[in-house]
């Protein structure tokens, strides 16, 4: 496991298991994003606005993962390594953009059932979760077969015990991906605007909760009130899949 927590006026603390695998290095980058966010906000803000909203809580963490992926991919010396990195990042996008959205809909449906006066049981929750799994993964269209046993998966996910937290993984990753393009993307580097975009991003982290989260992201150059960040994320996902297919084509 891994965790980063802020102690105002001191410094962030990280707790994690580390064995040197790519997954652990990526997790370290993720948690270090949280620690950087906490450190900058704590240093720049009074206590009351030093914490940050969950809407932006995963921006720095997922942005760090993206930077790590790009760095490692640029240094990869063979197609097998490239394929591993691309597949790992593609699966990270799947679990963050789609799976966490599935989780959020599951939470919403639970609360709607309670508001209708319906009792919640393990059986009803597993039935609902299995239904959503099969919808999201295209079981009826023959895309993925979902075994009945997966209906119980909801029971071990700790985030469901913190009301409406999971949705922000998807929003934060989408926002973070747009920010990365502004910092290290080809257009930003060629136009000479990368440094300004980087400074705006760091300013967003240092702002803590001194503004509403949507305004903080707008100040950093990402407008989450439009569909553009989501569309950019989907283009990135498609680009990664295209690159995977090109590697497979070269290997045949």
C-alpha cells in the first residue's frame, strides 16, 4: 500500500511498501505528487486554505505518473520495454477513467436506492455492481465476459466507505493529462510556453483551497467546464493504442 499525508507547518509524510518494480516506482511518483501538492500549499497558505479539494486532489499524483511514463518511454531501448510501458499506462487509464467512473455510478445508485426507501443488502449491492460491470465492459455485446463472482468486488474497495470520493480520480487524471501537454508536450516546447505552463501549474498547487477547484484549474490552463480536457484524454488513449498496434505489426 501507499499513502501521503500532510502535517501543516512541518512537511508531508509518505508511507509505502517499495520493492523497486515499475509498479512501485509509479506509485512512488504518484504519492510524491500528493506530497508536493501538500508541501507547496502548506508553505503558501494559512491553515484554513492549506488543504485542497478532492476535485483536484489527484491532479498532481496522476500528472507525476504521466511524466514518469513519458520519461521512461523516451529512454526505452527496445520494443518489448515500450510495449510494457504503453500497456501499463493504458491499463492505468482504463482503471482511472472508466473503472473509477463505474465506481462513482455505483455509489450514486446506492444513495438513490436509499432515498427511495429501499433496503441495502449484500445480495442487492452485488446484483447492482455486476449489472454495472457488464454494462461498462460490454458483456452483452460480447466484448468481455464477466463472471458472476465479480459482483462481490464492491465489498473490498475501501473508497466506498468515504462518500463520493472515487469520481475525482477521473476528473483529476483528465485535468492532469491536459496540464502535462502544456508542460512537456511538443507544441508547448516548440512555442516556448512550457515554462509558463509549468509555473501556472505549480501556482495551482500552492493555491490550496484558496479558490474553487474549477477556478484553480482554469488558472492553470484547463477548463473543466468544457468537454475539451476529456476529448484530449481520449485522443491520448487512442494514440497509445495505435502505438501498441504499430509495435505488434513490427514484430510480425
